C-alpha cells in the first residue's frame, strides 16, 4: 500500500472516525497509526476480537479504562534519578485502581467473550504499591502521616508558626508601633512574615525591609524581635522538604521495581481501549466480520461506503471465481467511481482488522497492494497534461502489479482521442489481467463492453439508470454492460422515434425500433427544470408571443404541454377562429384551446425542415393506402381520418 492509495480511498478519514470512539489519548494515537496487514490468521483474530467486544458492549457499555491518560509520561520519568511528583503518583494510583476495576469487570464476561476477557490476566493489580501511594499521597501532596519523622517535623512547624504569629500580633497591638503601621495586618514576603510600615517611619522599627508597595508609600519590614522565630521556622521547613523528597524517592523506587508489570498493564489497557473503539465504530456503521481469503475471491453483499452512511446505495458484487476483472459502464454521476472506491476501502479496512458495513456471508480477499488510478492526478510541477499524468501513473501500476494486487482504474483511457483511448484502455486491461491482478475498472467506451463480453476472465457491469424518473439509481448490475441512455431520454422528451432509430443505426451500425407508445409522458417532467431556460430562449428567438388576447401561434410538429394535466402532445392543425388547435396526445387527436397549452419544444428543434409529418399523425395502414393511391387508382379504397 502507499500514501496515495490511503488518501484517495479516504482510509485515514476512516481511522479518524474509529479514533473518535477511543477514551484515551494513547488509544487514539494507536488507531491513527494502524497499518494494513496481509496475514490471514492475524486478520481473522482481530475481526473475532471485535465480535466478542461487541457482545460485551451489548451487556455493559461502560468499560473502566479511563485511568490511562498521563501514565506513559509518568513511566518515561523513571530511572532518571528524579523522584516522581505527588500528582504523578496520584495518576498512577488512579491507573492501578482502574486496572483493579477492569479485572473485576472482565471476570463475569469469560463465558460471553473468552478471548477478550482473558487479556485481563496480563494485568497485575500491585496492591502493595497502590496502598503505599494511597497512604502517603493525599489531596495532591505528601500526607503528614507518610512517615513518623514527617509527622514530628510538621508538628514542630505548626508550633513554631503559632509562636511566630503570636509575637507578630503582639507587635501589631503595641501602642509603641501602632502609629507607624500602614494597617494592622500580617503579610508574607518570600515565606517570611512582615508588617506594613509607613514609609516615613521605616527607621522607627528595627528590622529588615523585605519589600515595598508599588506606590512606595509602604515598606514591609521583618521586625528584629521575630527574626529568631523566623529562622527556626525556616529550619523546620528545610527538614520538611528533605523528608518529603525522601518519601517521594521511596515511592518512586517502588514504582521502578514494578515498572515491567505497570508497562504490561498499560499496553493491555491500550489494547482494550482500541478494541472497544473498533467495536463501537462497528456498531455505528452496522458493521460485521467477513470471511477472509487469499484466493482473490471478493463477494460483497449489500455493502455500503462507510463514509456515506445510510445515504449509500447497497452494493452487491462478486469477483474472483469465474472472472477476475469487472468492467463497469454507465452514465456520469451514476456511481461508478464510488463503487470501485467502496471495494478498495472495505478491503483496506478488513486488512486493518476493522468490521465493514456489509451483509452476512460476505467475503474479502487479502492483497499485498491496492493500486489505483482515480482522478486526474495532474502534476503542475512537471507541467504534464491530465492524460499524460494518468498514463505515467498507469505505467507505475503496470510495473508494480502482480498476482497479489487489486487494481482500481477510473474512466480508463479518457482524455485523448476516443479511438486511441479505447485501444489503449483495452491493451492495459489485457496486460494487467496477464499479470494476474484482480481488476475493477470504469469506462465510458462502449467498445470495451464488447471486449469484456468476449474475453475469458472479464465480465461487464453497469450502473442502473431508471428510465421512469430519468435518474441514476446508483445500483451495480454485474453481468450486463451499461447502455447509452441518450436515445431513451430523447424519446421521452418527445423526439420522434424515426429520428432516434436513424441515430441508433449511425452509432451502432444496426437497426433497432423505438416505440413512442412505450413512453411514460409523465416522466418528462423530471427534466423540465433543466430545460426551462432553453425553452424561454427558444420562444424569445422565434418571436412566439405569450398568451394574451391574441391567439398564440403554434406550427405543425410543435411539442406542447397541456397545462391542466401535464400531458404532452404534438400540434397537428390549427388554430381555428376560436383559437383551438388539434393536438395528438398518446396517439389520439383532441381539440384544445390555445390558452390551455404551452410550447415545450418547437418543431424546428425536433424535426428536419422537409420532414414528412404523416409518419407522426397517420397510421401505418393509411400511409400504405396513400402510397398505393399515388401510384394508381384503386376502386373502393378509402382513407379514413379521425380529426
């Protein structure tokens, strides 16, 4: 696999969606760095893990793996001669507590998920370490009772601090010093107790000036009388710091003694986080496990592109038994590109150990390489044309392809002379097939349909087009090449069948009949919006007036719409003195006022200048009679017209 394959098939976007379900940063990062694998047994094992994890989530969706964040940073600080800080030890305690809860959580899941629940046995609870951390660290700091010596030191500190404050209060209340004070409060500067003295009286109180106010009007002085008390307190604080460091070093040593067990627990916890993220993602996309093989066999039932969600039209495709190359044809925007991308992306997902959104009994083959040419891939730096760039890419594909490759080619041979492009596309397909590749290709060349029909190992496919709505259905039909929809659409828009039959013969060198009675006239409405502007311009150019007091002028052959019913018809005669026209609708001639019809497509656009309208308005029997009467008189021969 290469970065281009990952990018075009949006593989990294899939991994990001899976990572969204992970609870920890470590789990998210692990998922983002997942690579595809080719070992069938390993892939099957990963898929089965997700099956079990989904079973666990059905029973209980809250998995206790939240305590993992920050632990890897803690472990990175070990064996460096630096003691762990209280907050780091507290995080480690929460992690050990989470491990204990996870073991208890998995205990009753052994029958439901024997493989997944067994991983928890790799985690050691380390109760002595947890107890020591809990005993020594409280509220983010070393507790007073972490050691007897620390308890003694902190009691001495408390007594000394009380004595110091008492002495300070005596100074504040003294009538000797009261006039010199800015206010009667005790402050601290750099951990030493001070009193606020007015600037002009700073010489009246013996002691050290430790700070001044921003305005300079106040001096903060440590009175000389309290200095001995202050020094004794600082001495106790130094003793406290030494004892705290000793305790932290002791706890760090315990952690380092159990580093291997903690590291294994972390790896197990990350594995669980990743596994349950995959299971949650599988549930979100209605995913499931598939059968995996190395025999090029692909059988996707009701497969959906995972990034399209429920909007995706299910795809069913089988490849790799009687044929190894599928050539898909069909209209533009009909879903050909999405189809081959779906197959490629689902293959990548399975080879990453992920479930995919498919129906039951689906199969996926494992490939060493997925090679593709999708999009124009134009290189601005080398100033290559779109066609040149794509050919350069296909040359690389031909070099890399072997019998363990899946090759995806979109609009093969496009961007150049149609004849040469078709020949080149056919030759490329033949060479890729000779190399043993599994191929999915899309093309707009009808000649390649014929090639796929007659060559062993190839099969045609097409994207279905609904002629009732004149819209693509985005469904893949395997075994049938796509047919051009241009003639069918033209027929539905009202073009005469004889013109279309002539076009068909020019295109395909064969005759084919098109019948107007098979047209669902109502379906034409689907394209009315697209043609509205053209109709308006046509009316304007031809000087056709809008409806008003005057009769709107139509000519024989104009394609008009009956405004009250939405039906379409062809003008036969008119108007009469009352503004009525005779219009042929679905083979019947009806009289209708000009105010109830509007121009849809003019006769000039639909028919040649010398077109014989008897073909449209006369029955075959009457046309035969007319031709016979032109040659000779036939007694008793009557032409009946219903007008």
